[in-house]
């Protein structure tokens, strides 16, 4: 069994979490949650086809929600202790994980981008619901 790198998994979850690449890296192609993430992109196309007159926000909402879940997963993976990480993902690899400072940088960037995206998503939703999109 190969050794899974915690820093790489956290980076994948942060950058490509909306597509589920981190889930496939950790658990393989049989991971259902990974396929749910991957289904977000076709779901955007379905929404665009079903409601072409809708605001762009609603077209991309499945991908936005998947990305927000990816940011949360990145934080969960990155903040997991090395011992717990090895028990969960590297039990048979024979190597121990040792997190270093790049992981901390990825976690801080994930919090910054993820929090900003969450605030923007909530603000746009309330703008559309209460003013009909008057502010954007």
C-alpha cells in the first residue's frame, strides 16, 4: 500500500475539492463522496439547461457548495494529528507522516479563501432572496 501525504491531500482538497480529487487520492475511485463532488460540475450544466433565465449564481450553486465542502474537508484533513492520519490512511505503509510548515500555509490560505467564499455566497443568496439581485 502506498504512503498518503497529508500535505498533498490537504492541498488537493483546498484547490480541487469541488471536483473530489482529494477523495479519489485518499480512497480510490470507489469513494461515493468523491463521485458526489465530481457530479457537481454536470449538475451545473443541468441547472443551466433547466433554467437558462436564472441568475448565474444558481447555475453554479452545485459547484460552489461542493467547493465549500472541499474547503471544510481540507481543514479536517490538515488539522488531523499525524498519528491519527497514519492510522486512517497509512496503516500498512510502514512510514510515519511528519507535517511541516507548508501544511500550515495551506491551512491558513484555505481558511482565508474558504471564509471569503462562504461570506460571498451567503451575501449573494440574501441579495437575490430579499432584493431580487438589486446589488449585483
